[in-house]
């Protein structure tokens, strides 16, 4: 036997190598397919379902409207205004397709030709100069995915794009894209961008404007016409070039438009008027409907604010405080503050509101939130309680020293008048016109402080009040809105309306969510309300409210100044508008010697009212049926005689009018049968 016969038959075994290789490749293929399947399973498992698009609600701007339905403020997380595809100009769609996805109407969500073209361009440039994502892929990424750069995210993006293309038409996809995409300057969607950059709706865009916006999705911040105008110009011209290359515009059009400079038209900054009012609206709506409804659901909030009056209020406060600062030359860091609120006394709608000097530095709204002592501006409520109890304006109180023991502190209180003098017998009218402190305190003690508090509550003053003698002098703190609301009852003839800043609210489809229809409550008889108005007209004609005479129309008003000149007030009204002004420091320090309500707050009030009423003819206060008007002696309130040197026409409730003639200035033939005036019934 040959030695070779003892060796292994390698030739026979070698015949099995192809089979081994085949089996090996098969195993590798199975492993690869399994891995791919596993990867696909994982990706599909985590893939968002596009059925969410059926109920998808992109965050939309909530808009706030004035009383003439003019937008003056907006609330949003993403500044977006939805617009239907039918309103988007064809040349914007063409510009978008030309620069972002030239094969949009041909692919099924993934453009393999576009990917190859972008890859070749990137290789030639040696860097990434083009992306291969279609508009549908970009939409999928924006709607469902994170911005991370990974193969997994790109794979999911492609799968989602295929599903979107299967379910929606091309026009529907474009509508979603145009409303969703971020376009710089804090705006989302084509409509918001059109208004942000050119202050016009999308359908009014020109070709050059459409090309500029169409070039923004790639890099909104880098191509912003506001911050990078040169880059924006380059990008716009690139879009026009791509449009011409695609046949969407002619070469002549391309050249003509490229020669045009970029001209934006930035709209007025939202919130440049009525910041404090707008913040009050925001707080209310968020409290009622929640954060998401306010910032994402595109509510339409129709308010009571009158923009002309609001601008007048802000200007008046600015000028008034500037004058105070010039006078006092406050030390650096000492800020005077101010509040102004005006409302329609026949609806309760707030027409203007200033809550401070600078909303950007402090959002504390002093018109609504600051509680300050009203001082003498509270006195009309005391006198109204007296008139309601049957006292006539001619009722006499002796303005003489008064001592009121305080059992708690063991220290007597001796109220004094502002001028430090006592004036003897004084009618209620004269006591209010001259803001006599002693007269008012004595009146409060006669009618009872509880009666004053009850009336204050009915008039709309809800802050804590206590039945102390000092209540007569406005020692308990109230907000400016509360005080203005109380005066509004006098102006309306005894009707109280709940102060309101909202007329109605709708959702983005126009469905009514809430509506505030003014509903009055009668809280004072018309004759009582008119008599107080008549007395407050005297405050303007002959008393501390004299600055309001500058309006040259029927006006009722009252001033208020607290101890040490800490708070200055001026509150007043005409038949159609009531307004109040407060000036003071937040820290409750003195405004300075002599800085009274008349001197500090009065000019602001007059300035505002002159502007607010500029287009309104003068009106008289209507005299209610039954009110008796008689000529009386201004000093003693008796019926006037030809010998009386100072007379006024006084208003009375029937049965409270004087029945005797003035004895200080008797007529030529005195009437011996005259009877003395009776003390009014306080019950």
C-alpha cells in the first residue's frame, strides 16, 4: 500500500467549502435581516401615530381687542396665526418649493433624487451646503420629533413622511407646513411672519416679500432682515434664482426683483399702550381658563378699553409726574408713582387704566391692587349717607372744636380743619365744598358710622372699613377702582354697575365663551344721587375742586389729601365718564409740603379729561323727577330774599326744603307766620 493512501482525502473534503460559505452567508443574512427587523420594530414602536394630526391644534395667538375691536395686545407661546391654503399666494408656494423641495409634487415623502443631488453638492463643496429633507420630512420633524441629529431620528422622519403623504394631499401638507414652520422674530407660520416683517396679511405679499419669507426656514435667525439684512438680501436673491431656474418666474422678473432693496415694515410693538390693563386681562383669563387656553388656543378677548382714552391717560400721568419731579427734585431712586382709572358710569366698563409709571420695572397695578387712604375723597360717601337719611344740603352743623375720647389709647382725638381754623355754623354743602373735617366728623357721628359703611358697600367699596370717627376723613384704605366705582353711582343717577374690563370672549372658531352684559342695581334713589352730584358741582365752582372748571362743562369732583401729604387724590365725573387719579410713593412717604390732591392729582385729572372729552359736546346732569330746586342763602341755607348778597340754587328731596326766609337779610315785608326748619328724620 502506498504511503499516500494513508493521508486524508483532502480533495474529497475540499468539495464541501462552497457549502460552508453558502451557509455562512445565509446565517449572516438572517442575522442582518433580524437586526434590521429588530431596529425597524423598535423605531416603529416608538414612532408617533400621525392620527394625532386629526386633532392637532398648533399653539395660536390669543388676541386682545379694544372697545372698537382693534387689536392692542397678544398672548402666546408661539406667535402664530392660522391661515387656510386658499389665502397663501401661489408665488410664495412656488418660492418655497423652489428653494426647499423642487420635487415636492412628484415624490411620496422622500426625494431620493434630492438626496443624491444634495450629497453630490456637499461632496463638491467639502461641507454640508444642502439638505436632502423634503417639506414633508421637515413637517414631520417639527410636529413629532426632536431636533437632535441622529440616524434614528432621520429614519423616523422618513417613515413619518411616508405616512403623512399617504394620508394627506399635497395642498394639505403645504397648509400644515406654512402654518407650523418657525420663521424668525418669534413668529410661527406664514401669516404671523407676513405681519411681523411687512405689517400686512399673507395674501397681500409681493413677489420680493414672498421670496424673502420663503428663504427663512433654512435658518430664520441668520437670514433675519432685522438683524442680518445683508444675509437676508443674499438669501432672497438665491430664492429668486431658484424660482427662475425652475420656470416659476422669468429671468427678467428675477433680475427686476433682485434689483429691489429689502424694505420691511415693522408694525407697532404689541403692548405699547395699556400694559397694566392688558396684564389685568391676562390674569383674569388665565385664572378662568388656564394657561393652555390663554397661550395656545387662539382666544379672542374683546375688552372695554378705549385706546384714545388710554393714550390720553398715559400721557397725562407722564406730564403730571414730570411737573411734580421738577418741583420737588426728588433724590435719585425716589420714584413717585401714580394710578388713573376711568370708566363709563352707565355700563361699568373700564375705559382707561394706568397702574404705575413703568410697567417694565413693576407690574404691580396700583389702580386695582394698591390700597391707600382716600382722605377727603371719601367724604362724598358720608354726605350721601346723610342725604339718604333725610338731611338737606342746607342742614347746619357748628364747625367748632370737637374732642373724641379714645378708650383704647387713652389719648383724645381732636379733628382739625386743613386751614387750622373753625368756621362756626356751616351748611352741609359748604362743609363738603370747603372739605371741612370737623363738620364731616360731626355729621358721621350724627348719622352713625355703620350707615356710612353700609352705603359704601352698596357703592362698591369692599375693602375693610371700621366704624371709627376717623372714617369720615378717609382713614381706611381703598383702591382707586373702588373709589371711582362709588362716584360712578352718583354719576349714573343711583345705578351701580360691576366694574368690568371684558365685554366678551370667543374661541378661535368664534364660539362665545363668556359675555358681560352690563346689569345695573339701584343702590341710591335718583334724587339722592343727583343732590350729591349737585353738591360736588359746587366743590368745583367754589371749593377745592376748582381746577376742573378748566373743562368748561358740567363737572362734579372732589379732592383728597392725607396726613403729611402722603396721598394725593382727585376724583370726578361728567355725565358720561368718571375718573380718579391717585399720586403717591409706594413706601408711603410724603410727596412734600403743600403737595395736595388739588395741586398734584388735579392737573393730571384735568389733562386726561380734556383729551378724553375733546370730541364730546358738553352735557348737563339730568335733574330727576321730584327734585325741588330753590334759591337759598349760601351761608345759612334759608330761602333767599332780595337782600341776600350770596345765593345759590339748591336741590332738595320733597319735604326737606326750607320753608322760612333768611332772617339775616329779611325781605321788605317779613312774614311772621314763617316756621323754623325741622331736624330731619334720621330713621
